[in-house]
C-alpha cells in the first residue's frame, strides 16, 4: 500500500474543527489517488 494512503493524527476532543479539516483533506487525497491497489 502506498504511504500516501496511511496517515495518523493526534487530536484532542476539543479540536473538532481541525478534525473536520483533516477529514476533508484525506477524502480529497484518497479520491485523487483512485481505487486502492489492495484487493478485499
């Protein structure tokens, strides 16, 4: 699996807005990468 598909973040429960930003960024990145090369 490409390293671009795996990310880790350390957030507190008070960082809801930052969580939303990260989720949006991750979604955009995954869409740009296309389908996963790993078969289910």
